[in-house]
C-alpha cells in the first residue's frame, strides 16, 4: 500500500466520523451523545475490519502465502519437466 493510499484512507475515516456526528446531531441527539454514537460506529467498524484481517491471517489467505504456494508449485513443475523419463518412472 502506498503512502498516499494510507493518507486517503485516514482522511476518509476522519470525514466519515464528522458526517456521522452531523447526522446524529440533525436526527436530534445533543452534541455529547452525537459524539459518543459516531465514535461508537467508528470503533465497531475498526473492530470489524480487524476481525476480517485476523480471519484472513488464520485462514492463510494473505497475498504472501499465495505467492509462496505459487512459487513452490512452479519449482516442483520445473523439476518434473527437467527429469528424464526413467527418473519419472522411478519416482512413480
């Protein structure tokens, strides 16, 4: 992820918190309650995102794991192609 992407995500989250605060204020909450509700939504979103990340890590569905698996498969395929027919028969 590039630095500009991280900055854009941060600005987006900051703006979403402000929009949520304004929404709760227009709905009828007072300032303190609107702030608590908007912060609660942001915290729930953060916890949800963290859980999805943890599920991907535990399930080994990360990009790095896929790259390692693809590399191992390619190395094994190349070794099989380099073997002679006698070596393949011996291996089987």
